[in-house]
C-alpha cells in the first residue's frame, strides 16, 4: 500500500518531465530555444526535445501575416488633409532575430508601417496619391522592409486601401471632373464641325466641276421629300431658267 503511494507521484513527475521535454512543431512553426538564458538556435518542424527546467522555447510562425494599418491622418504636400489606411503583408524569415532583436515583432512592424505611411504620404501631392498608387505602394514596401530586415521580418507587399477625402475636396474634384468632361465635349463638337465644313467644301468643288451633278442631287432631294407624304411641297427653281425671259423683257420696246 505504501509503495502505491510513491508510485503515483513518481508517475506524475515523469509525465510532467516528458511533457516539458517533448514538443511537436507544425511544418510552418519553428521553436527558438534558450538554454539557461543563452540562445541555442531554432528547431523544428517535427518532434524536438528540451531539457526540463533548463531549456525554454519560444514558438514562431513562418506563415505570411496580413495586418491592417489603422487609418492615419495625413497632410499631403499640397496641404490637403486626408485619412488613409493600408494593409501590409509580411513573414518571418529568421525566427532567431524575430525573438532576440525585437521584443514583439508584430507590434513593432505595425508601428513602423504607421509611421512610414504618414511620412511617405506627407511628401506627395493629392493627385499623385490618387493616380500613382502603385508607385507609392512600392516605396512604402521598400522603406518598411529596410527597417524590419534586422528583425528577420520580410515585408512582401504594402497596399494603400482607402483614401478618405474631405467633403469640400470631393465637391471640388467633382466640379473639376465635370468641367473637364464639358471641355472635351466642346472640343469634340468643334472638331466635328470642322471636319463637316471640310467635307462640304470638297463637295462644293466637285459639284462646281460637274453642273449636271447638281441637277441629279436636286432630283434625289425631291424624291426624298416626296416620300415623306407631305401635303405641301416646295420646288426650288434655279434663277438661271428665267434668264432668257428677263433678257427679252429688257430688250423689248417700251411702247409695245
């Protein structure tokens, strides 16, 4: 009976040591091991063995992390106040540096992204922010990656998601876009009138070279008018037809 009392605590102690000594890591996980406070290295994946009460392991995920950057109040180069948010994609390449070089690499990367977003967007104008989004994204990715590289963190992509403009700026941009559309419409209309005038001038030269073409055109126009079923039809008569009668009238004696 007394031996059973000793066996149960011994089994509990053995199970505790085994659970502390054997760790299983997934394929995307690494364990950074410290032995008596000194860095031993990164282990995994699979089964790893630790010395209980001597080794301490910090688990790090190597998967890509998508992190939202909270909306930031930014004043652009042309003094326009906007609110901008973004998303950043990054992953841990060196788990040892991610644990040793920085206290919390997730928080540090988030703070670095926020400060870089305000700094970079404060140096560009509003039109560039709206039109050159890809160029700004690449600049943000390069700057943030340079700062996080000593931490063993690789920033792969930074995307500006939304730019919130003030209401007065939205109205001004809407008026500008409307004025631009009206300008283009007037230019297109003027170009159409110019091209039509050129074609009419060319047609006039052709008709002047062939008088019979005028008569044919006249007959075609009359046919189109007749097909409309109009109750009244006007027949334009060329003044040249009355030339002989007018000349005869001028040549006749006044007494007759």
